[in-house]
């Protein structure tokens, strides 16, 4: 385990202290978890970028031709006039 000295503005330190107390965790644990979550997000973007760079349009189109033609299941239907992101909002996985 390593130690790091971190300088925070007083306002941020106060808010972190409040959040840690509300979550019933230490400030250290809250900051460690927040850092891990941010790193995970950044690494995911990097990973997806690398995967996209390896993609080939022809292979994608061949795979899509294997998908049978038909009506979507009820849970996958879009409401007319609504963007896809809105139609999926609130849908449980």
C-alpha cells in the first residue's frame, strides 16, 4: 500500500468529509473508490477505441446478414417519434 499527500481546496475537503460521513466510509476509502471509478471509465474508453480500430466493415456486414429478419420483441420496440435513448430510459436490465 502506498501513501500519497493530497492538497484539496477547503470547500472540496469539506464536501468529501460530508459525503464520506453520509456513506459511512473513511475519506480515504471514498477518494480511493472515486479514483478507481474514474480510472475504470478512462480505461474503458481506451479499450473500446482500440477495439473499434481493429474493426472491419466487411466483417460487421457479414455478421449482420446472419441476423434473421423479423419484428423486434416487445421490450425492444421504439415508441414512434421518440429517440432510441429516451425509449430505453428506465428499462431494467
